[in-house]
C-alpha cells in the first residue's frame, strides 16, 4: 500500500504545538510524520515498554535523551531507549520542525 503524506490530514497531538500524520499503525508500534510549531515543547516523559526513534526532516529541534541535550539538524537520527526520559523542543521563534517519529513496542 502506498501512503502519500500530502493527502493525509494533520491530527492534533496530545501536546499543544505537535501535529501528526499516521504513516503506520501496528500492534507492535508505528510511524508518524510530526510537525512541531515554533516554541513548542513536549514535556519530559518515558515509555516503560517501547523504544522510539526520531529522524529530522526539517528544522533544528532540541532532543533530550536522559541527561543529554542535542541540537539537531536535517538528517539527524536519534533512538530513545525504553524507560529513558526524553523530550522534544522547537526553540525557534519562526521555523517549524518536521520529524519522522516511530516506536517499537516489546
């Protein structure tokens, strides 16, 4: 099945400033295209039973994994191990970030 992201509607996320388009939704995980508006900040959280990953398509989001903070750019890839605190911030006042975020459940 071919998915054309431009034809999918943006879904409002649980956190203000985060929007998603579901590309894959399976029992053991999924993949979303995620838009992060300027100055949006996803609170620090963790997942006890899944590993997530982030691929940066556009923008320079700040990715926090455990105690480390990374300033990212297009093409960067991050893994967020299960049970590890993590967060995403867009500290830009003008530019959105576009990310592919996926999860694999155990």
